[in-house]
C-alpha cells in the first residue's frame, strides 16, 4: 500500500508539473464544449432571406411578420421583382427566398388554397432542407390559425410534438458526443504517453527490476488518470448544464457509472498502445488516429448511424463510444434508468473487460 | 579461497532469432567484490546484465542471484538487487527529495526509515541546497551519483550498474567510484559494466566479453601479466582484436 501511494503521488507530480499535460487534460474539454456548443451547431439561426411580395395584402403581410419574428429568419430585403432573387443568391447574402404571388389573399379566400414559392440555395443541401422545413413549419402554423374552429370540412391535422428536445437543440446531440470524445481521448493519450515516457527515460527498467509488482505499475498509472478523467467529466457536465442548458434528467450516479466504465476502456486502450511503441510521439500519434476519427465518425453525434451502410454500422457496433453515447443520451435527456440501459451497459462492460484483459496480458509478455 | 557466491551463471545464453547476443557465458561473482563486466559496444554486456536482473528471460543456461534461480524466483531476486540503467534512471520532473522518497517507497521502506535515509543521502551527497530542486536542473555528474545512491537505498545484496559513468568527466567519475567503494565496504556486491579501461583497474576482478563470449576473467593484475601488458587498454586490444561485431 505504501508502495502504491508513493507511485500515485509521483504520477500526480508528473501531471501537475507539465503544463502541456495540464492543458490537454483540462483545456481540451472546455475547448470542445465551447466549440461544439456555440460554434459548431447544426441549428440555423437568423438566416438572411429575401421576400418578393407581389401580393401586398393583409395575409401576406401577416405571414411575413411571422417569418420575421422567428429566430431562424431575418428578412434582409423585400424585393420588387423575382428576377432580383438570383442576384441576391449570387451575392451570397441569402440562403432562401420566399415569393408571394399576386392576389394572394384573394385566391386563398375564394379558391380555398393559394401558393407560396420557397427557393432555397441547395449548394449546401443540408442547410437548404433545414431552412425550407423551418419556413414550411411557419406557414403551416399560420394556415392552421386561419381555419375557423367550427369548420366542418374533413381535414387531418398533424400534431407534431418534439419530445425530449422540443426546441430541437443541437447541444443535446453534441454534449454526449463530446463527453465520449474527451473521456476517450484524454484517457488513451495520458496513459499511453505516460507509460511510453517511462520507457523512453529508462525508468521503466528500474521499475521492473524493483520488487514493485508490474500489475501494480499499471494500476498506479491508471488510478490518477481515472480520477482526473472523472474531474474532467464533471467540468463538462457543469459547463454544459450552466452554459448550454443541457438537462441531466436521469440518475447522476448512473451517468458517472457508465462514464467510469468508458474511462477504464480508454485506460486499457492507452496501455495497449503503449505496448506497441517506444516513443512518446508515436504513442501520441497512434492515440489520436485510433481515437479521434472513429469516435467522430462512428459515435453517432455528427452523422446518424442509421443511414450508414451495414459494414460501417458494424464498425460502429464494435466501438465502445457508440454504446456510451446511447447510454448518456438516454440518461441525460430522456431520464431513463438502469432498466432501460442495462443492455448497453453490459455491452460496454464486456468490451472493457476484454480490452483490459488483453492489455494487461500484453503488458506482462513484455517483461519476459 | 572460500567465499560466498552471490552470482553464478552457467552456460547462460540469449538468442534474438539467429543472433546470439550472449553465448554460453559461465562465471561466478563473490560476495562483497567489485566485478567489472567489460566489452566493446555490442559485445553482449547489457543483454547479460538484463538476464541477471530478471528483465530478460535467458534462452538457455542457468543462473542464480543471491541464491535464487532466475527462472523460478525472480521476485525474490528483485528484493535483493539494485539496478541503475544505462539511460539516466531518475525522474527529471521530480525534486531530489521526491525521487528518493519515491524509490524508497516502491522498495517498501518504512516512513520513518525513509525520512532518515533521505536526510542522510542528501547530506552525504552534499545536495542540501538542491534537495527541493528538480533533478532535471542538476549537472549530469550529480544526477548519476544520486541515481547510484537511490539504486542502493534499500541496501541490496548486489547492485547492477549498466555503464554508470557514460558522458561524465574524469573527476566526477573518480567521485562516483568513491561511492562505489563505500557501498562495497558496506558489503554490497557491485556488478558494473563499462567500456572505460581506467575504470577496469578499480575492479577486484573483471571479465572481458567479445562477440557474446567471455574471453577472459581474472583480476586486472593477473590479466595484465598474462598478456604481457602494462595497461588494461592493451589487454583489451589484445582480446578484442578479432571481434566481428562493431558497435550497437
């Protein structure tokens, strides 16, 4: 025990005396949260549009007011002629144009229907789709307000409720993703680099010659990084719930439990990487390659996994981060408990147990 | 001469694929002696030492350290040896005192004992003013003296030193050897590899490795006599002339 505390103390000295390590450890989660929370978002706010209003009547004016009032749009200009639309698109100011035809109100009241043209800049297809959806929603909303309650005509009204995330906020997606990313990246990097550094410096030999059990070397390396990762997680949670109004609806304990498993996965992976290389640079590079791309691509927070061809879905299934992401989303947003996520927890634990055994075995082989 | 044998190697061999790093080496080291393990770079010194320390498993042959078998009782061996690696083996981002505390700690020294030992070590090495400075800021000679003192902090039976004085000026080397003599006087057996021939003169007995074999093993005086040489340098040239391996 005395040996163990001596070792853990030494690890903490390493961490707190190296500004680079500290920056990586605590700077990264903060930077990630701010990046994903504020800068990188798939919500579109205050998008500039133009309106061509040939109608100039009551209904058109009301509808334009509604559009302008929404957080998504900002009417940059009211054009007189639809020929000017293309110039506005070409100038790059706007992403969407809405055209009200002549006699809009009149047609609407007499014929029972009228048309509005929405033109979107589809050179960026995602933005175009999202913006036209926003516009259609506003128009639909306005339309339903026009229909008198006592109308007898047959009509099916869809009632859409976006549950769990009524405001369709992007952070609900990103925060769990960032949690997976940061925990994995920090854990893998820290462990692999700190073990490889001992090899590089020659201190590993001295440790292995000492009566200190090699298994204890691993554990004493893991313990500080385990706790630092938990602190990291706390930073992310505090930041995202205060700055980004990310809810934590479920059990905090369950959330930390799942995170603890992921952290152990990361530490095992780091250990595994440290076995395959003798230089800190290589360890860092491998960690980044192995962790960053797959986590970004296959966790599901940037690209929906459901749309991927099955071989890629298979890849996603063998990544721990995917399962962690599912658990975190279920717990934080839906407020689900053990009963709902036990399967994912079991899968995650299985992966962790596998990786841990593998890395410890590999580590022992090196001593021979 | 009836002396306690603390290291015995018999036909000890290490192969890396086709390459035989150490080839059937056989020797004995007696308690309390300073045993020099000499050879050119790549002769197999470090490999042999790693097998004796339990860092590397021999391909064949037998060896016992402090009476314990290298295959069966590596844990018992570890408790009885100290080791100073070729690379500088302290933590540069820890202070002098912290390094002593750490290595004392992993060798299981009791808190009280460790405290006294730390104080004593720092005073003997004349590092009182540097005790709370990072080791990385010390000159290399001091680092190596500290590394040696840390390697024997648990008073082992045997200490293995792998080219401990590389890159150090002659004066510091002499001071380093004073520490070795002091440890030897306390009964610690010293097993030291080197390729400085002047250091060979300081040893009680030396073995000369060439291309994985032990070519000679005796006291420096006897070796010089046998080769009709006046210095160890000449002895070394005589023996190493036919070497096939060049460098590491």
